[in-house]
């Protein structure tokens, strides 16, 4: 199966994110960037505010280069 890019659809989604209010029901997306400038993004956070404005779903993505692996303490 091959995937065909749909620039119009991607643009529509992007415009929807830009126009969306973080205080209204729906999805909002936020970039996570390091404090030091000039470094690539560390990931992003998505928030879906429910219609009742009292509940939300959260999601996040981290850049593979930014994902730390925990090391268990030595005995």
C-alpha cells in the first residue's frame, strides 16, 4: 500500500488548530521546546477539552532523540 500526501487536508487541520480556542471544546496542540535556543523541538502535547469543559484528554509525543532511558540504581 502506498500513501499519497494530501497537502490540502494537512493545511485544513493546521488552520483548525490555529483557529481553535484553548478554552472551547476540541483539540489544542502545543510544542515543547528546550530552554536553550536553537535546539530542535522536544515534542508536543495535545489536549482535547470535552463539551462540558470539565474534562480533558491529554496526549504527548517526544522526539526520539529526547527520550531518556531510565537506568536502575546499582545495588
